[in-house]
């Protein structure tokens, strides 16, 4: 879910120049890093991997893994939160070209590489779709436009629709942060809850009206055009992304103490445990997919945005190591797992007894390798080639 990328980039502070001096370029103050959010991204990404390819004998973890589809929405929530945390105070000083170039350099090279690695999946698309749909998907997917079509959203790389949605949110982000959000905690919380409730309206209407006249409840295998619209296209996730934006504004105005953040994180984890282990069977699949748990995950994110012992647990070094490559892990896992098993790799190596755990290990190691030897070097090359603009701010009156 793509995610959804935790980057610790500097935030902007305008420098007031003396009247006689030449205008200065804006300087940026570096924000404190949020390592626990990197760690939680690792757990979210691994949960989605296990959701798609579930091993036997999960025991106590099964209720979490079987409903890990909700973690995709959490990636959109974290994405809005982290972008606003890093860029929110820049407002009109945010250079759109620099922002979009940073996003492209961070995301697109890996996205394109995984499409190339997965090129054999096009054979399945050719036989599963009409020729017109195939060529539409073949053109739209490299352009990150497949998520605009419910029918084509999962073309070529099933999970890459999330990046198509993210691209839409990134395009709009420079204007989103210019919105005059409320400055007080009470009003921000009210706006956050309102946005969350509005985001659930389409899913609630579908559940009530049943426009496809389904004879049973909607589940992960239901696939009508309306359901695919709700599951795979940008508009239904806009409220979740905006909730992340508002949550970051709330982070700055709440002034929570370390103890308060610890209590908030612990309470959120407890609430999630109760929900997944007691309430899921009584809850609509579509509402869960649409962000029903956003307030609880939002509280967890706020709780993990300060130092305490729970934050330290999520900042465990191995979690951070995998978390840095979690974007690649998410994009890579679906097609690589299928390629491994289509080619009977472990059967040929007489290691089938250790699968699917070997498959998970290969996917994680491949993600780490791509992150270190491809993603980071290519991003640096692109950013060196397209250096940030040197647009200056005019002096302000003292």
C-alpha cells in the first residue's frame, strides 16, 4: 500500500531578510524522525503479504491476517499524515515541481522495474480480457492510470492500483495543504470525524441499497463493477488520505505529553485487538474496507509519534530495516510469489517442505536488495539530474 512512503524530509521555515539584503532562498528545519511509523509499515506490509498468500497454522494471528485488507487503507492514512508532517507548514511556499519530482524519483523507478519483472503476467491478462481491455490496460498501467478504471485497476500487477490512487493524491497535495484547516484541537477533531463519516457514505449506501442485487453479503471474493469502484479507485480513499492530512495538523496543535502518547498508543492497540478478535464477524466487509477503523488507527499513529516504550518496540532495528523497503515489498510480493510457484522453484530444489516460508523470505530479501541496489541509487541519480528549484522568497516587512 503503497505506500504511503515515510520520508524524513525537511520542513520549510521562511527567513526574513533585511531590507537592504538580497532575497534569500527559503531554509528548511528538519523535523524529528518517526521511526515507529516505519516499523508499523513493516507489520502492515507483512500482514498484506500473508493475507494474499496465507500459510497454514497461523493460530492466534489468523483473525489479523484474514482481515489484513484493512491495512491498505492505513497506508493511505499514513501517507497523508507523513506528507503533511513534512510539508504541511510550507503552504504556498511548497514548490510543486520539486514535490512532484521527489515523489516520482521515490516511487516510479521501482514501479516500472516490477512491471518489467512481471511481464510474463501479461499472458494471463491477454487470455482473461477482451483485446480492447488488454490494450487499454497495457497503455494505462505504465502511466499509473489503471486505478481510474474499476475493470483495469488490477491489471498486470494486482496490488499496484494503490500507487495509481496515491498518484492522484500527490497531484492534489500542494493545494490540499493550502486549505485553511482549523487551528484548535476541538475543531480539527470535528473536521476529522466529519471527513471520516463522509468517506463511509458510499460504502454504507451500497450495503443498504445492494445495487448489484447480491444474494449474500459482500466479501473479499465479490467483484462487481460497483464493488471494484469502492475497492480499487481513488475517490473512495480520498477521505482516508485527507484524514491523515488533518491528523498531522492535530499532531502539531495537541501538544501531547509522552505519557499521553503512550496511553493513546496502548489504548488504540487494545481497541484494535478487541475489534479483530471479537467484532469482525458482526461488521460489514465493505465498511471495513472503506475506513471504518480510521479513527483507531489515527489514534495509534498519534500515539506512536512521540518517544516512549511502545514506540521503542515498533522502532526495533529489524522492523526498521524491512520498513525502509516496505514499498518495494508491497509492490513486488504478489507477482513474485506467483512467479516462484508457477515455475515450481522450490519443488525443483527439493525444498517444497519449507514453503511458503521460503517464498516469504525470498520476497523480503529481493525487496531489500532492490531498495539498496536499485531504488536508492536511481532516486539519487534522478534528483541530481533534476535539482530542486532555487526560487527565492521576497523580503517581508519587519
